[in-house]
């Protein structure tokens, strides 16, 4: 079982591998927050 980490966006507990945690340098986001950021980024790039 993978450990639980806190999402940086909303604080929700999410299950990720320790390898992913170190690869992302602790900057782990849940899928909802990640989708939200990607949407905002795509919107600002189209302006």
C-alpha cells in the first residue's frame, strides 16, 4: 500500500508512491487541483 500525502492545493489525503513524491519534490496535487491548474494555464495561453 502506498503512503498518503497531502495535496498542496486542497489538503486532501491522496495515495501516491514515495518515488513519485521525491520525483515531484513533494509537490503533489490531487487530480481535481491538477485539472484546475491545467485549465487555468490553457486559458491564459489562449489570450
